[in-house]
C-alpha cells in the first residue's frame, strides 16, 4: 500500500505533515503534478509544488 506524504507550513510558521493512505485521495492528488514531477514522485523523490513538499512512499 502506498503512502503519500505532504509537508506544508501553517500560517503560524509551524510545519505540518499529512500522511495520505487512501488510494482514491492519492489518485486525486497525483493529478496535481505535471509529467516531470510525476516521474520524480513515482521514483520516490520529493517534489515541491509552491510551498508544499510531496513524497510517495511505496511498499
């Protein structure tokens, strides 16, 4: 089962980490990435979109 990690900064300046393990939500979020970023994230690399950092962890 895959896990999508999202790290983002809150308005207070603190960092928040969200772990997404629902396959439907992961599929929806994958549509945010362009082709180059999609290749990177599928390879397990961290991808930054604006201020959010994403990483896909596969079992």
